[in-house]
């Protein structure tokens, strides 16, 4: 039976929410294999001088744990 683990990560981008999520997946995939899905738990923006300066996301990344024989 496959086991799925979930980790929570925070990522940001100066471009968009979409870019922040893509960055989270790219960074997590450097050390985690078998990523199945990403649930975006929360969004936020930082504002500087009445303009959005960065977009942030909190993501839950689900991945299958390798079964050992």
C-alpha cells in the first residue's frame, strides 16, 4: 500500500502567485521525489509604496514514499 507524506512550504515571487507556486514545486523537487500534488493553502502579497512588491503562497506538497522491498 503506498504511503503519502505532506510537507508545508512557503514560497514567494516578484512576478505572480503562479510563479510562486512553480518556484515552490521546483525547489521542493530538488530533494523530494514522487510529488503527486500541491494544495495552495494561503495567499498573501507584500506592499511597498502602495504597490504589490511580491506574491507569497503557503503550499502543502504531497508525495509518495518509496516502498522498500
